[in-house]
């Protein structure tokens, strides 16, 4: 009965060059993906935050400039409608 049990480790063939290249390529790809994800999650430097603070001020001023343009466009549309009615 003891002769029937084979407890020796199985024979594993040596990995080929292509298999080892593929393995290390996949590891490098996974590391690259983790670095990209961490770059998104980790906050950026303070110099970038200082650049962002003036932008809302510009956005507010541009919104104020846009508000008067709305009625001007409505007036143009009314004039177009009136000219169509006259035809």
C-alpha cells in the first residue's frame, strides 16, 4: 500500500523566455495602473491649488457678463418673429 502513494513533488517545467517576459510585463502593467490610480486619489501640490483659487473669481465675472446677453438674445428672437409675421 505504501508503494502506491507517490509523495514526491510534481515535475514543473522551466518557464520559457516568453512566459517569463509575459509575467514581468503583467507585473509592470499592474504597478503602472496602481501609480495612475494613486495619482488621482492623492491630492496635488499646493501650487496647483493656488492656481485654482483665481478661477472661480473669473467664473463669477464671466457669469455676470453672460446675464445681460440673455435678454439681448430674447430681443433678437422677438425681432425675428415680428419680421416673420410681417411677411
